[in-house]
C-alpha cells in the first residue's frame, strides 16, 4: 500500500469514527448540562467545597467562580512542584525552580500544557498524577463550562428582573463535566491503551539496554491514564519529553489514530450539544460544517506539503520524513499534527520543527485561527460562536439590517465584547514575539541559529512559542530553549492572559445575550443554519486571521519556504 493511500484511508476511518460518535455523545452532553438532578458523588463534592449547585449565577458570579477555582489550581500546583523533593514517589527528582514551577502551573491550569522540561527527568509520580493529571481533567471541564454558559446566553430569554441574565451554576457545570463526561470516557480509553501496550504502573527508574549497545535510564508511571485525558481534554502535556512519539505513550499506529479520535471527538460533538440546547440542531450542523471544512482542508494541505518530493533528500526518502515517527509515517504524522494545532491540544507524535517550511506554516496558521476547527474542549465552541457573531455583524452591514443570531440582536455592546475577544490573542502573540526578537538573551535561546537570531526559521520558532502559549495550545516547534527566566515568565503570562481574558469577554457576552428577549424571525432574517452562512463564517475566519498574522507569517515560514 502506498503511503498516500495509507494516509487517505486513515483519514477516512477517523472521519467515520467521529461521525458515529457525534450524535450519541452530543445528545448525552446536552442531557448532562440540562439535567435538574445531581448524582450522589456530585452532592458529596458540593458539600466538600461548600457550593450550592442549585443557585443560578449571572455572568459576574460565574466568572468569579472560574477565576477563583483556577487561581487555587495555580497555587496548589506551584506549591506541589516546589516541595517535590520531599514527597514520596518523587523518583529522586529535586524540587522545581520557581520560574519553571510558575510556568508549569500556569500551563496546566490554563489547559495549555506547554512544557519547558523533560517529564521523565523532572517530575515524580505524585506531581504527575495528583498535580498534572488532575488539572488535565478540571481545566478541560472549566472550558466546557464556559462554552455551555455562552450557549445558555443564546438559549435563554430575558425574564423577570430577578432572573434575567442567569447562565447556570459554574460549580455544577464543572463537576458534571468532570464526573459524567470526562471520567467515564477516560477510563474506557485508558483500558484501550493498556490493552494496546501503553504503560500503566508506578515503577521507579530502571537501567535498560539499547538495541545498538549500551544502556539508558527510563521510568514508568501512570502513563496510559494520563495519555487519555491529555488527548480527550485537549491538554497535550506528555509524560515523556518525546510526547506521543514515545512508545510508552503511543505504542502502535492504531493507538496513534485512536488518540487523534480522542482529541477531536468532544469538540466536534459539542456542536450537537449546542444545537440541542438552543432548540435547533441545524444550527449545530452549520457550526459543525464550518469546523469540518477547515479541519479537512488543513489536513489535506498538510499531507500535500509533506508528501511533495521537492529536492534530492525528499526524493530519496519518498517524502519529508525528517522528524517523523516511522511507525506512523507521513499520513499519521500529518493527521496528528493538524488535529493538535487546530485544537488546543499541543500533543505531538513528530518533530514540528522538522516539517517542511510550509507544513510549519500550516501548524502556525491552525493555532492563529483561534483553534476553533474544532478547537479545544469548550474553548473551540465558544471561539467559533464569537466568530459567528462577527460574521452575522458583517452580513448585517452588507444588507443594512440590524444583525441577529439565534433570535438575539447583535448590538454595540455585543460586537465590542466580540472584538475585544478577537484582539487579545494577537496582541499577546505579536507583542511578546517582537520583544523577544530585540533582546539578546531571548535570541540566544535559538539553538539552531546564530546568537543574533538571524534566519526566518529562528523567527518561526519564537513566533510558534508565543502563538502556542497565548492560544493555549502547548505544542513546541523545538529548536528553542524555552527553559529560561524570560521565556518561562513571558510564556506563562501569555498562557494566563490568553486563557482568562477571553473568558471574561465570553461570559460578559453570554450575560448580555441572556438579558435579551428573543426577536421573532422575519423574511429578512439571516438564515444561519444554511450552507451560505457556513461559507460566510469560513471566509470571515480566514480573512480576519490573514489580515492579522500575514506579515508575521511572511517573515517566518513563507520566507523560509520560498527561499
């Protein structure tokens, strides 16, 4: 079988699996977030944290819950790393330095999972399981909760003054997303990975022989269970430095495709949940079609760039095989790479810096879209809905009508909140990248260029790092030593601001929408469930992203690819 055919068949099988899971999982999540009942284990959690899960919250209270919970998570994870040297099962590893502990705590709490360390050489079992793995669950559940709050903003009509603008209860949404959605799927997924050869134990460090002679040290851990939630929750942080290219995390070509399925299944299925909660599943299909067109288009483009045989080295190898895992080949590596960078996952099964120049540009562009195709767990849906608000506003300008979406008017307040959401991430990415390109210490972190930082590939490395951090992706382009005080601090700030500032505007938008009474449809109402609107939405996303980031891309991957 040719490598191209193999890649196409893998993509076809993945699409079929996602299609089979779409309706049942989407309907199940809609039932979870709309159920009036609480499970016994959920009631026990509410008693432990002192929360009343039946109290409805307006958007400021909902936001306070998100920020307070996340701040507590950052503090706990930071302290856990700082005292690691005195913990049991630390494997003899020392405590983490202050700047790196801050960076890692910010990374995992924001669902970014950027890593400036080698997991198997820095983190013991307690930090991995009680710290990092726990945040993999709750950070994903937090993103889902915010997305559901925005959906309720569209679905709910302004009622009596005492109940206007209510978005649900953050603590109930957080616990339900963890207990009813993420945990059951993670348990089943871990069993699949263990059955396929992934490691799951608490062993210490062992000396193992190498195929070509000599030996090396390696350690085990609760790898399969962490691998599942790292993909399912679109987190991305690997137990090992090689991430999902390591055979302990990703043993076979089947597990590689299974992990891509885990990355995509909840973000895509949430569009069905959205349709059910707003009472019109065709609206969910329109958002799904937008996400699907972008995902399939990026995957096909990535395969084409990596299978192209330009140059003698690529012709001899049959494709751009440098940095690719030979177990997966071009097809599997391309599918995984696009899935990881179009969501907020950041996991890798290949070396992103070794993709072709245009392939690296596709990875960058996927994150710059806002990771909305289908995006992260929760963050992809609310990011796409904000883009839908912008698209409706543009359509309203073109026809001279007050824009409406799902029966809610998009007025001055709503469009200002949506615009602020869109401007945050580019400001962080381009601002920190520009600062890094003029500071000698920051330029010195480019390992494969001169200290002056000359070269478009070196610029791409820095641009990729801050794009990954501010978009809460977490993947690394490599070739950049990010374990320095400058990068640990600035990328940590980019992750925190890139996660929580957009949530402020999303929840404010949700509250504004929830206060409105529905506007009845007329003959002039834009039909947002039609293919025409999906096409408009795709065009809006690409144009806005291109206008924002094209100059930076021209200095990096485009200049390298055309040289």
